[in-house]
């Protein structure tokens, strides 16, 4: 199977609609507004935090905001200088969407928090655990969510059976991103 | 209602490196555009994070809301259009209004045979 | 068990706290004597008698401190004796509920910190019980992978390394820093003749076994005052091993004109041996803990330098791909060198340095505990719990040492040198590699050279960035068991016309390489990877 045709290729995953649990987009945006757009999206690995942050950007734009994005993890660390440059080179931006805030060094995080607070810039971050900022949304995964995603990616006839799905889900410790990565490999080999 | 289209001469979509690609970009917009750009680009799809490379970028000068403009591009040598198990490389022409407000994309293939290189 | 120990320590500490509420009362010292045979463990103590008046009645007490057990430091009791001279006035603390009970000095409240030791075991045990028995919903499990535990929660990491640093510093100060400071200041102490009163081997019993220290009591005259001391040198603590200590004790027993060194500022302070001793080096061991703690805190807090080549912090896929960061792509070169010498992708030196660092770090820490285990066996009093506990750590340490030797041996492997002609090979044409293998070629049993093409893609997996690889082309170009054919040779090979050229973008790559493998019996194998450039087909030739 060609990489571009694989139903689990990244570009297809990015086009999946985001399923909010227990809230709606207007309610989530209102909650962010009530927190002055300074909040955290929390959840374990592969629970959809990055995806939610991506989907949030156009919604914030529709509300008249000018969000900019930044990403950091262990292999792509951000320095304070880089973060500051991101903010100063985008003077019109009023919200920073930071993916992976929990990977920032302690001092860098606190500098960023103070800096954005002083300039009344919003700061919406993704992190694994609560504590950095008030929690706006808690990403969680379950097997019905996984089934829902697969319904969008595969024709009905090709959906894995429930026991296979449950096994995959548990083997990957509820990490949906890893489940989808495994399914990519399985499809690539099976559909040669 | 906005309409964008790219028409390639002879409806050709398979090309060899170094070949000249000729065509016409057409647009029908509700408002006057600030910029209209035609990009020749490649991008990747598959398991890895997407990469993009813009081989050529043409600013289409006439900024009226409804118009068409022909173009001629000499295609580069590489990369070839390719599909393996983890990675696909795809060539496309992209017509962009106002730096991203709207866009239309037309895929082409680029390789010595005109067909996508496939490895399994 | 932890809870039990905590309970008893707490009960004792309550009593200590209680004495701090006793009423301060003037008293008169009747007598104060130094006992020098108080206890096997702590031979020196003061025997003090004093009387006081409380609520109109006169009482007599001989209690210095609640739970007073004497000391092994003669200087300490000497100071006390000079503090509580007969007929002088002092202050005592009377139990208001039982006025016949009184003490001269309070026990330190710092002893309450000993409750923290069993508390650690209570937390570990209680936490283990909680996490073992708590119910979890398999469908909505909030899971922390080992990667997130490693990568997240800087606070825990900071606390962990801070404890390391504090423990290291806390032990380093009394074991090394203070003794060294004393040795340096003792250089100005005055040499003074002294007389040996007693010399013995002092034993100290604990759960780990019995240790010993030198206890030599001597007296000397300084400024017309007679003083006594039992300080032999500035090292603190005791250790196993008796032969060297007994030799020292015997020498002082026989010594006709022993000398000591007296602090002219505080003549009650003296020492027999003011030299640096080997035992002081043991005091450097906590430096490893301090170093680990400080380095760990530093790397947790420091600003990190970026590894990414991207100059922008933001990379998002957009609808039009227009505002996305444009990847750099290298796959065609106008300049084609006639031939190039290929460089191996991996470095044996780097691997060796890496494993050596980890082996030193790991075995450095393990050796501290291993020393205790060995000493226990030498003394005929082995600590079996510690011995069994240390087995897996020692095995890992041995494995690392073997790894170091493995990579040292790999350094002496025969090294292939490859030349590729042309330097870059267009698709549909042929190339040629010529090789020379320097070193112990006769040890190679089988040599193979393979042409390999693979895809490499990189993507984010939360905390980390992962790279997946897939080989799409793998053809053996050359294989031989004959040593004479291995030294040098050349072979041509075609690049198929219907394959993909080399391609490199930020996250996606097509890589071609020549892989040289050599099987060596009872020695690390040769496994060298040489990246080559396969160009797009030469269109000028086709036209």
C-alpha cells in the first residue's frame, strides 16, 4: 500500500473532526474567555491534546483573536530566547498556543508566564498534568472514541473487530496516537 | 461564490524532469484580491511529519476579481513523485489567494517515466 | 515495621518535648566528676550532683540530661566539667508535676528528625499498598507512560536530586570538610609533651556489625593548667579492621616521650596525630552523591540549547501549505565528483565514551554499598539482606564493564576504507566501490558488502520524536570467506532505473548506503554503514 493511500497517514489523521467530550466548542471558548485565555489542556500521552490545540486555532481566529503557535518536547526544546522572539516578531498576536509546556525548563516556564501576563497575552498550553495553569479541558480516551475515529478513517467492512481494538488499546496503554501508528504499519503490510 | 482553477495544457498531468509545464490559472472571486500566487511545490505524506518544498513561486500580477493568466514553468530534476510504505512525495500546482485565504491545488507527477516511482 | 519504629521514636520525642516545658530554676553544683569507664560504647561521662529549691522545698538531683548516655569524646566531658564547677550557680529545669525530677540541660529537638528515616519506609510501603489495591477503570485509564514519568514533573526530579545533593553535602561536611579544616588549622598548634593514661580499642556495635576506633586518653600541661584529651586524629567515625589500630595503640603504650599538639587558643583542644590519614579519603565518597545531585539540579533547571535546525518555533500544517515552514531538500547536485572516499556513519569512539561514562557512574555508586558487603564478610558478620539486595545492581555493573571492554575491542577491529566512483551515482547508471581493509583481516571469517536503500521518516510521539525506517532495496554486492580477497578489491554495481534517488528533507528521507559486515569469532563484528548519494537520472544524456 502506498504511503499516501494508507488510511492512517498523518494528513488523514489531521483531517479527523475533533470530538469534544462533555462540552461544545462555544462552551469551551467561553470557558477560555472566562480564564482570560490563560489555561491548560491536560491529558495523558496520545489523548488528543495537540490535535485539540490545532483545532482551537481557527475557532479563536473566528472570535477575532490572533493566535500564534509554538511546540516543544524533549527532542525539540525551546529556549526562553526563542519563545520571546516568537512573541516579539508577531506583535499583533494576542494568544500563544504552546504545545508541550510541561517540557519547558522550570525557569523558562515561569519567565514565559510572567512575560505574557505583563503584556496581557493569552497563554493556552498542553501539558500532561494539571498545575501550570487552570484546566480548561481534560482530554481522555476510551474505546468508543477509538471506534469513532476508525469509523471516519475506514470503510465499515474493514473495521477491526472489538476484541482486536480492545487489545490494541490496552497494549498501547490507552495511547490512541500509538494505536493509530500501529494500525498504519499493519495496513501497510497487509495491503501490499 | 469563489472559484479557482488551474488548467494544464492538453490536460497533461504526467511530466518528466526538465519538461516545460504550461497552463492557465483562472479565478472568480467575490472581492478584489490583494495577492494571487501560483506555487509549484512538492510535499510529503505518510507516517512522518509533512515536509514541503516550493520549487517555484509566481506572482500573478493582475489583481482583478475575475481573470485568468497563463503561465509556463520549467520543471526541476527532482525530487521524483514517489510512494513507498512510509513516505509519499507528491508534486502539485497551487493557486493561492491572499496568502492562504483560499487555495486550489492540482496534482501532477514528475519522474523520468512520468509515473510515480513506487517501492514496496 | 516503619510505622512501629516511628511510633517508638515519636514516644521518645514526646518526652523530649515535654522536658522543654519544665520550669527554669536556679541551682547550686555540689560536685562534678568525669567518669572514664562509663560504658563500652561511650566511655566518658560526667557525674554531677546539684541541689535546688522548688515551691519552698529543697531537692537534690544527679541527672545531667534526659536520656544521657555519655560520649566517646573526652573533650566534650572536659568542657562540661569546667562548666559545672563545684559550688557555682547554674540553672536547672524542674518537672512542675514531679519536683524531685530535674535536669541540667535539654536534649536537642533535632533528634526529632530521626522520625524521618522510618517515615520513608512508611511512605514507600503505604504507597505500594495503595497503588496495588486501588481500583482502575481499564477503559478510562489515565496512564503515565515511563516516558512521561521520565520527561515530566520537574518538581519530582528537582526534589530527587536535591535530596541527593543534601545527603551528599550533609555527610561530606563532617566526614571530610571539617576534618580537613581542622588538619589545616592544627598546623599552627603547639607541640607539647603528654603522658598516656590509657590506650584501648573502642568497639561500636550496630546492626551492620561491630566497628572500632582508637581511644587513647592522655594528659598534658599548657599554661600551667593540666588538660586531658582522647583525640587521636581528626577523622570521625569508626571502621572495621583492628590490626592497624592495635599497632597504633601498642606503639603509644610503649612510647616513652609521646607528644601531642595543643590549640593555643583553646588549650583544652589537642590531638596526637595531626596528619592527613588514608581514612580521610573515605570522606570523599559522599562527593559522588553531591555531584550527582548538583549536576541533576543544573540540567533540570538550565536553559537548553535547541537541536532543531528550524529557525522558527511554529510548524503547523495549513490549508494552503503556504505559511508552513519550507523544508530544505537535497537530492540533486550539479557538481559530480569523479570519486570520493566514503565515511562510516557510526563512531566506535563515541559508543565507547558513552558506555564508559555510564559504567563509571553506575559502578561508582554501587561500589559504596559493595564495600560494606565485602567488609561484612571479612569481619565474619555478613549482612545477608544487603548482599542479596545488591546482586542485581552488581550484575548490571558487571554487564557495563563487559560492554566497555567489548567496545574497546571493537576499536581494534579491522577498518574498511571505501572509495566510490563516481562520487554521486545517477539512477540507471553504475558505480564502483573499491575497498581496503586495514588491521586484523585474518580474523574475519566472512565479509559481505551490501547496497541498501531505505525510507526514514520522523514524527512526534508526545515527549519524544521517533524515527521509523523501512528498507526497500537490499542487494548483496560481494561476499567472501577468503582472507586474501578481503584485504582489497573492487566491485561495480548498477542503480536500477526504476528506483528512487537519495532525498533528504527535515522529517522524511530516502537514504542509500553501502553496508560492510564482517563476522569475527569471539570478537565484536565489523558493521560499518557508508551513506552514498544516488542522483536523479541524468536528463542531459537522455536528451
